[in-house]
């Protein structure tokens, strides 16, 4: 909302500056010239030249007029306004400043000077000029708006709000005052207050389109979706050819998972504007969300028929083909996306995983290496290439690739997590923990990093109380996660609280019944809890899921001996 606010005020200020504020004229200024050397003669000539679009010639005549009558605030503001039209803000400011030496209480000159400073982004001087206008002419209502937006731009929100409240004290029914209070409260993320002021603006001016549009967005932010839909309906009824409102409504319906309604809204847009790219692309995505993949493919191909260089549409078409298991077609679409496209990296990641799934790892590696050479700043490509190296058993290269990626994108928690996991798999848990700690500096509530550290400590039987606290926090952040639940069970196992261990490990096994490590953990806990029969069943399940699991056959054989059931 901030950019909308700034744009609206600056446009208003521009209109004021380009026209030039017109103070009350004196009889002397409006009398006809008595000779060609009079200031009025040069002013009149300059005005005619200005109307003909001859701004430089007009400025020279205004300059002559001001030289003849240097104390005239009227001539000074006219000349300064002309300089603004010509883009010469420094000369405009200088004329106003010189005029104020002779006319220190001229509100109109201060108003124009404030606008010039605003365009020059000299906000402190603009504030000073606008405050002077308000002091001299409290009913200069637009000035309150200009001043408030400068305060908002500088995040001086209390002063912005105070300025607008002063405006409303002078003019309680000022629509723009209510509107901009709503905008500023929205920028402050005080959405309840923003809605109240925006609603007031709409009540004062029911057809105020900008206020209605912003009000709908505020309702969306507050999850008051029914009210947002109502406002969009009103905007669509009043402005049936403004496709943007229909598109915003459709996207809201998609977020609410009201896909039939969204599809109907988007189809209405396309009836009115069959070439609306955003509507067709959004419709295709709605079809993908509802597993109507063939219809999504049709819409995307229709879009690409008229816009073959629409790489976003082509990327989603590749994804649609993947959904249909049409991997050759998906690869062909990803191949058509050039390396200059912002979708190139993502397309190559998808292509790489398709090739990996087909057992074409070497081809996937070559493609990822080529992509990374073209897009050295794409963090996802480093992750893909590292995963491919790891799948190919090239662990040193995987490690180097992840480190290179972190060097390029140090804020990438995904790359750090992958590197930490690689360290753990290669027997370097402390290095893995170090990476997770770096993640927690950026994201203190990362459940994955918390779980990694907690489980690593638990697996080694160290710092068990801290491990328990970390894993409990991770589980609170991501309830129902099977791996984190397994970690909590394993902490209790290490703390010799075997009944609690069995409880949580059974819960984890129910969530992830095909995970051999969880079955193995549950077997260990059952054995320690005095449930050898259950332990044997879990060990046998784990062996079935992963026949080469280290030490599992020995556990089974030893337990069978104890139970007298050896084969």
C-alpha cells in the first residue's frame, strides 16, 4: 500500500505544481501595461508563448517581468511553475526562495516551494515549507495530505497520523483525509484502524473507486473474505470492463479453494477479453489445482499459440505434462525456456529431477552443470547439482557444490540444511550441527534445524535435556511430523524412559509406516520396555523394508534365541 500512497500524493502535488498556485492578485498586477517595458507586458507575452508550447521563450519573458517587478509573488510563482514544467527544479526553487525574501508570509509561494522540494526528494525542506503553509493558511487542505505522505515515507507515522487528524479537525468530512488515514494505518499494519478509516471514506463518497479497491484488499488481509468478495462484486458491477477486479476476485476464490467459482469468474473475463494473458494463465493454474490437467494443458497451449515467448506459461505447461506422466513432453517444454528467462533455473531443476527419476543421472548432471554455468546466482541449481552428485556417489563434489552455493546465497537455509545433512551422512555430525546453528540464527523457529540438532545429541546420548527441549519446540512448530515424533521417542529412549519412548515411537510408526529406521527404533524401545514379542515384530518389519540395514539381523537372531523361536 505504501507505493500507492506515495504515487497518489505525488501525482496530486505534480498537478498543483504544474498549474502553479495562484494567490490573490492586486490591482497593480492586473492593470493593463502602460508601455512595452511594463512587467505586465512581458507577463502577457510569456503567457501567450506558454500556451503555444514555447516554454523557453515564455520563461525569458517571465524573467523580464520579474526583473521589472522583483517583489511580485504572483510573477515569481508563475515563473517557478513554468520552470517545473521545463524540469528545471533548481531554478524553480531558487525563484521561490528569492520571492519569500520579499513576501515571507505568502502561503502560495511556500506551497509551490514545498512541491518543488518534494519532487527533488528533499523531504526535510518540503516538510518545512508545508508546515509554513498550514500555519499561514489552515484551510489549505491538500497541504496536510502532502505533509502526511512525506512523514509516512520517512516512517514518521505518528506525525503523519497527527497531521491528518489536524486536517479532519478543520474539515471533518474531508474524504481524502479519511482515505489517507486508512492508507497510512494499512502501511503501519494496523489493519483494523485502516479498515475503519477506509470505510468512512467510502461512506462519505460511496462511488470512491480507489477507496473501495483498497478496502477490498484490507478485507483480504484481515481474512474477511466474504466482505472482500462483496466489495469486488460492487466494483465489478460499477466498472464491468475493469478486468483487474475480476482477476482479484478470482485469485481470492482460489485462495479460498472455491475453484468452481474462480473458474467461472475467469471464464467471464475471457469472454470479455479473450486475449487477457493473466486470466488465461490463472485459469490454467486453477485447472491444475483441481486435477483437470488436460484442460490446463489446453489453456496453456492456447496462451502459447499467441505468445510463444511466455516462459512462465511454458514452465507451467511442463509441470502439467509432468502431472500426466508425459515426461518427454515436459522435458521438451523445459528445453524451450532460454537461459535469459527468469524461469530457466526452475525449469532445469524440474528437468534434472525427471532425468534422475529415469536413471539418466549422468545426463541430468551435465544439464545441471550447463545450467549453473549460465545462472551462477541460482541457489536452486546448486541444490539440484549437489543432489545429483550425491545420488551418483560423488560426495566431495556434492559438498563443494553446496559450499559454493552458500557462498553465492549465504541466506539460503535450504542449501545449509542440505550441507548439514550431507555432513551427518558422512560421519561429521558436529559440522552438521554447525550448519543448523547458522540456520537458527536466521530462522530461530526452523523445526527442521531444531530437530536435527536435538536428534544428533540424542543419538550420541549427550545434552539430553537440551535435546528434549529442542525437539519438543520443533514438534510444537510442526505437529504431527513423523520424523520429529521419532526424535522425541528416541530422546526418551536415551533417557531410559522406555514406556514414553514406546508411546512416541508407535505414534511415529503410525505416521510413517514404511520407514525402516523408525521401526528399528521402536523395536529397541519395545525390547527395553520388556515387550520382546513386539520388538521382534518391529525388527522383522524393518528388515523387510531395508534388508541391508546394519546390525538388524543380529538383533533379530539374538531376540529369537531369547524367545526360543530361532529358526
